C-alpha cells in the first residue's frame, strides 16, 4: 500500500480551459468555391524564429476547404444550443480562406448549413454570423471589435476551425486601434497543427506569427488540445472517415434514426454529397470547452441529445411579479415573500441574488425532531391544470454555513425546513403522505433550485398530484436556523424538466422564472428605461497626459448620442467623447484624450449619458457618474496576490502576482529551499501597464517534504540580473507529500463505493468523480479516505451506513487496511469491525464481500484485446472475455491446471471443476459471473461476461 501513495494522478476541471459561460467566437473554413489553380509553391520562413528555415507549402491540392466543416459547424451550434449558450456566441465566421473567391458557381455549403441551423436554433443572434468569402473585411472587423472589449472579467474564447491568417488580421486591427492589452484576455483554442500552419498565399501568417507579434503565449492564452480527428478509430475522436479505408457512418446512424428533426438535420449535413465525411472533428473543441473532455466521440454526443437538441428558453432576467399568482400551463411559480410570516420567520433583502430583491428565512432555533406550530407558515395556491407536479424551491444556507466562494457547497447545517401538503396530494418516492417531511438542499452565495425529501429513511424528489382544478394548501415549518427561501416552483415534467436546472441559480442555468398568474401590465413598460446607459468598466485612476477608454452599455429606443464627459475636481469641464448609436442595445467604447495634461489630484468626475442626437446636457435621457484620480506615471512594483497554499511534491507551484510596470520589464517568481538554496524560477515579460500575472514554477527535481520554503517575486529590466530588481515581495510556503486518488471496488458485487449520496455511502457500477477518493496515510499507520466533495469517510462506528460528510479526521475516520494481495484489502474500522458491500462497518470476519480492490488509475489498467491477465506471476489468462459461452483458460506458468469455481451474482455456484482448460457456460443465462481460480496457492477472483 505504501507504494500506492506516490502514484501521480491528473484531474480536469468541469469545463475546458477555465471556460465558465464566457463569450465565444468561432472561425471556420469550408470554402466550396475552388481557388484558381494558377497559384502554388513553397516559402522558406525567415521569421518567426520558431519557424526559421522551415519550408511551408501553398498549392492547389486544397482548392476547396475540408468537408468536415460542413458538418462540424451545425454540430457545434447544436452543442451550444443544447447547453443554453446561444447568447454567448458573439462571432461566427465561415469560408475563411483569405484570398479565395466568393461562391458564384459552386454551392455555398457552409452558408446553407449555418442558415439551416439558425432556422432550427432560434436563440442565436443571426447578426454575428459572417461569410468571409463574401466580405472578409466586415468579418475581420467584427471579430476585432469583440476582442477589443475583452477584459479579465469578460474574456473571449476563440475556437480556431480554419487557417490562422483570418485571426491574425483581426489581431492586427486590434493592435492598430490601440487595444493590444485586450488580447491578454483572448483565449485561443486549436486542435490542428494543419489549421495553425496552413497558408493559402505566400505572405500568409501562421500561429507562430501570432505568438511572436501579439501578447499571446502558448499554455497561457493559446491552447492546442488533443487532435480531435482520429479518423481510423471508431470509438475515439469525432471522425470515422477512414476506418479500414472506409468512410464509416455506423457510429452516427442514431442521428438519422432520432425522433427529433433537429438531430436528423445534423445527419443530413454529414451526408450532403459524395464528398461528405463522417467527421465533425472541429466541433470537438466546442465539446471540450463545454465539458472539459478532450476525448469526446459520437456516443458521448448521443447522451447529450437523448431528448433531441433541447434549446433553452431565451432568458428574460427582468423581474416582473404577478398581480395575482396561480398555476398556468402546467407551471406554478410564486415568490416566497407572498407567504404570510409568523413566529421566527423573517423577511430578508438581497438585491444581488434574490429574485425581486427579497426572500424569507427562519431565524429560530434548530428543531430537528418535531414541528413548532408557532413557526409554521401556511399558504394556499390555485391550480388550474390537474396533474402531477414536481416541487422545488430556490434556497440557500445562511452565510456562515454555505461559505463565501461562488459555486462551493457548504456544510450540512442550515440546509432544510419541514414541509407538507394538506389533503394527501404529496408523494415522496411513491409514498402518499399528509405528514411533515424534511426537505433539504445546499447552495452557493446565490439561490439554487433544489429540494430533496428525507422521508422514512429514504431520499427522493417530491411530486404533488392535483386530482382536479382548485385551491390547495402547503405548510412550511422552521427546522434549521438561518435557512433561506427565495421562490417556489412546481411544474409538470412534460412541460419543464426541473432536473435540467437542479443545483443552479437562475443566472447559472440561463433560465429565469417569472411568477405565474395575472401579469402586471405596467411591468417593464416604464418609458424612462428605454434609453439607458451603464458602466461596463470605469477607471479608478488615470495617468497624467495619457488617454484612456471608457466602455458603456446602452439601450436606445431610437437613434441617440452616447457620451462620456470629464470634469475636474472643481467641476470645470475638461474633455468628452461622443458616438451616435442606432435603436437597440450594445456596448460602446469611447476614448478620452487629455489635450492638456490634467493635474495630479483626486475626485475627478466621469459622467456617461444618452441624449437625442445633437442635444444639450439638459436633454440627457439617462446618466451615470463615477469618481477617479489622476496620478503620476506608473512605478515598477510587484506584490503577491496571496501566499501559495501547500504544494505537493512534484507538482508545479502556481503564483499570482499584481504588477505595475512603467515600461517593458521582466516579472519573475523564484523558489529557495528552507536553507536558502535556489531551486527554480519562472519569468515572463510584461508591457507597460498594470495587471495580474499568473506564473507556474515547476519542480525540475522533486522538492522534499518540509516547511518554510521561500518564494520571492520581483520586477526587473528585461534580461536583468537579481541585483537590478526594482521591487520585490516574498513569503513562505510548505511542501507536502503527493496525494493518491483511488477507486474502491467490492470483490463480492464488483461495485464501486460512491459518495454521490449526500447522506450515506452507496455502491454503483461505474467510476465517476464521486467514486474517486484521496487516500491519506495517517501518522499512526492508519488510512483515511477523502471524497471529491472535500469531506472524509466515516465508519459511523458501525451504528449506520458509512458517510462522506466529516470535515476533519477523528477516530471514526481512520481505517486499518489488511492486505490480501493484488491491490485487494479488507477495510477495518476503529470499532474493530470490517466494512462490507452494504456500507456497514459491522462484519466480524472477511470474505469476498468484505474485500475491496483499492486501485489508482495506473493499477487499474487493463490489457487490450479481450484478454485479461489474472496473475502477473503465473501469467494466467482467461479468454475470450466477453464470451458467447465457451471460455478457455491458459494456466500460464502454473505447475498444473487448478480449481475453477464460477458463481452468479446471487452467490450461487453454477460451475466447478479441477484440471480444466475449457469451460462451457453456454447453458447459463447471459450476464455477469464471478470466476474464482486456485492454483499453486494463488487464489484469484475476476469478473466474466457471458453474452
């Protein structure tokens, strides 16, 4: 077991490249109009240095684009629509071969595919789609404008589905317009060395030119993921167009046969003509952004489209309460503040997170065992459409329990209330009840759509069956101090699948729930809100004599002027910038120039406004103000954002540095061991300005476990030595042993221990995130298990099923591992009892039901080809596995054939023999069997599948 502690493991974030519902831009090729065949040749690169001396070919072999874009573009749009991210797509250009002709005689296949997708997925903004072959200048300028408004809080992810020249020209414009700093917040994703380096003309640029000429760094804001075009493999990647030399569609026919016409459309775009391919490989980059998965394939896509391409409702974040609330169209939504409060229930306010700015919360003592009538709320509501409704509510824990980090669940305190429905209409897991039951759900700082009932020791969703139209009554009673309720939602599953929005805020789900009932006719009709402005960014300080940008968001009912005006601390007008906008909404960036240098003072005033074209200040329709300071030129300083958390042996140290740089300088992070010996450093050149830089210091050789390692950050001239440092900051950190991530498989049922249930450990058939545990070796020789939820596994002293809810290691969270060989252990609790498959730590003895295979990703590796090695020493093999019934045993290096016993999953022995090398199970039912082999004192158990 000790050897297992040093196996390195890799984890991935939920979404690729840090993507978190940010803006997305895409540019693809796919040109079908042939380029003239009079051009072509080779060019030997002299720059950039990374390509110097290399020869690049541009010729007529690829007069048209690759047909994979014809199907990849509709597939990518379907993925985005299904994820509810249509509003995040801010640019999509296609046919992006620069210099290639427009489509005058050939079918514009890409345009047909885009227009077909827009007809089906109607929440996309059609104005952001550009045919580059028709007007490359407009397309380039549009992408440049999206890059220019990128910031640290609003980055742009660019998915490269075509040659680099198009992106390079957009970056050229961004730089020429003085917005090069915005490129730091552009994240480029590629998967194709061909696209990155394909040139259509001798003077076209490649990805190395982008890395050389702009603030783009590989590994920071340029990422080339795994090639998504595994064209000869049926199960890996997004292309099967060269399987044994055949364009193989067998993995895609589910699209053709799907009941959803939108999925059929994707099949049609893959089969346009004889040149079409079973290939959507470029769409694999969208899949990676959405799911963090570089190993997508058609089967995984099928799981996302089980119900077809389910486009989310266009979000409407404007809050409009109903005059009278009641169910309409199979949905019932009402604000919790409609419920008359009594006892210890109180009204809270939160303009940032609460719908309508208000919520109710229980401010009384915990009452886990009974209901206090004094703290019981009663609310009656009207149902017009009889049927079965799923019940959920938007809730959160109080601040002390939920924590203050967005997206993180808190403890198991302050997370429930008592709930019941009068009249026997509530069903919990199929059981009808009029009794109170615990209804719980955790949260992050926002209110999550949540709710699971704990009733008769089971945990289930709540369904309410309304037999007829009428008025029904629910009661809520205080159970956990501080629990907060924002809004109640009931919906028929045929109308809305609430599971799609579970454990998400409205903003995270991009699904906003307005109250159902009689709408307020005046809500949203205030004419004063038709023409509005708001700051997107506002400066806190500017440098004497330098221009600066102000980005504002506007909404305009007609053509108007938007402007930014600067007045000095004494109110004297100094400068302004103005631009006319058309009816609609959007963002505008205005540049303020200092025609004469402003004095170094505080409390300058910046006003943004919208007014009629040519109007005076007193015709402003809306305005906003902000204060800023004017300071002298930038100094050269650095500071640590925070001191790093302990780092594991062998892992890189991530360092975040705030910097201010008067000119181009080097910023670096340097690590010394506790005695002061230099170990490693990382360095990056920054341009003049301020910002936050993330550096990673790698362990070229593993740093020993220890405390008080020294971290220094510094800023110095480019190429300067340590004694030229302008400024430094430092702190200390610790190096801890590397962790081991394992799965735990019972040898009786071959199921895996899972922490997916919030209240107890379970066993499941496959390994996911919830089935992975960090194995921790304690100083007393015992071991502990830490779940992916950040909590520790507890034996509960054998009093009930084991849990994964403890926040620290105590006696009940320590286990002794008894080694049975081949990574198989018996897990013994502090109470002296063994864990068995039912997750109770109560067994006195050990059989296969008390034995577990504790394996890391490396120890879990299996041999390919349907042949399993049962003993590394004896080299015993069983094959084929899976089998049609007749199984061969190769006893390898054993002295003779041994004893064979085979059991079904009910524990019944179905076969036994000695000295056999062939087993006939053809008379047994298809399914999973357990095979035990005993030879030369070695006892091995494996799983056998009979088809």
